[in-house]
C-alpha cells in the first residue's frame, strides 16, 4: 500500500500530512512531536512505555528525544495523520518554561471537539492548496491551541533537574556520536572511550536519556539524513555518507523511521523549498 507525505513549515517547526500503512519502529526526534489521527487506520502508539490509542478524541504528545513507536491495525485503508514537529525551545519560550523542562507532561492529549475539527479543517485547507499566508496562519493558530491544551495538563511545578543530563560520561558519549554521525559506530569503542564496560554504558545511557544508545544513534542519523536529502546528492551517495552498505538498507531504515521512503520525503521537502 502506498505512502505519501507533504510538508509545511512555520516559525514553530513544521507539520507533515502523512498517509501511511506501515509501522514505525522505536525511534525519537530532537523536536517535540504531536500526532493527530484524521481517518483510515489509527493504530496505537507506545510513548516512553505508555500506550496511546489514537482517535478523534485523543492525540499523542512526544517530548524531545522520547522513544516512541506506532503499530497500525490491520485494515484496508492507510492511516491519515497530521504530525507536528515542534521546536521545543520555541515552545518553552512561548510558555515561559525553563530550559530542558519537558514540553509535554503526558503522552496522551484529550482533544475537544473543536480542536479535532480544526485539525481536519487544516488538513483540508493544506491539501486543497490554500494560499501560503492563510495556510501559515491557520497552521500556527492550531499549534498555539494544541500547545495551550497540553500546557493545561502540566503540573505547575516541574521536577528539579527535569531533562538534564547529569553524568559526564553520557554527555561525552553523545558528543562522540554527534561528531561521528556519518561514520559506522561500535558501541564497545564508545563505552571504552568513556571508561565504562558495554553493559554499564548501556544501563547508564538508558537511565540518563530514556533511550538505548542504538535508538539515540539512529535519531542522530535520521536528523543527518533529513539534512542530506535537501542536497542534490543521489540516494546512493546519501546512504554511503551515512555508513549504510547499500541504498536499499538506507531506504528501509528511513521508511521504518519516517513512514515514507526517502524519495517521497525528498520530493515533499523540495516542494516547500
């Protein structure tokens, strides 16, 4: 079954119109993430260990670098979604939150009827090719409303140190990953470079970030892949640049994390350039 995507950008980040029928593996994003189901197969998301069943009255909220996956139920029609990728620093400034405080307190966001109808209306406007100014206005107005709704569920006092990485060895490992994102990686070498055994490194990394080193590494690779797909390089070159042994392996990796093949994402990204 075919998949498709369209992208629209704004000061908050960007929104994707997704039409997908394949599952998403456990992954994460640097951006905060809001998912609204519109029709077709909804499925359920697992976000930080909690299950969220999407529907007209329920959206999914995912914090920056929070692990999540999406399992689609068997059905004849692909699921259709609005997926908002929100710059967490932009949202924190808007809400007056301290740096590193998670944007969302809960993974599930109950949607009032008017909010869901606004999401459906926005999808229709974007799909019909509404003018840039109108689409931008309606998109940012909906993002503001969703952020406000999520903030209403937030405890008024965030836990001390929320979102902060305390251990210098994990910080050093992350810097090593970032500086070598276009290389193949050996986590045994990373563990040794920060003075830990592999089991201790994996346990400490998960404790500090809520992600395994593998998922964090794949998050960085996806960010780099999205950047490189903006270039004129061939998909084979992008795959090689990121350390994949073949274009086919890169395509499977990308589809499992983004829901669409890199060719379709590249076409959508170029349409908004």
